C-alpha cells in the first residue's frame, strides 16, 4: 500500500466521475458527459503520475 493518499483519492475521483459520465449518457446529456469524461481522464492520469 502506498503512503500517497492523494494519488488514491485522485484515482477514486476519476472512477466516480466515470460513473457520472455513464449517468449523463443514459439521460441523453452528451455535452456534460464529454466534460466529465475529460475530468475523469485528467484525475486518473494525475493519480497514476503522482503514484
């Protein structure tokens, strides 16, 4: 287990945002799904790079 809790938090934030993307796609709001998707990718990449 890593001592870097910020990296773990960023990865979980990215996964949470992916859930939001799925929800927005189901509601038919594709613009917000794209914005959340970009945020999710940024959060996961930041978490992996900080690890």
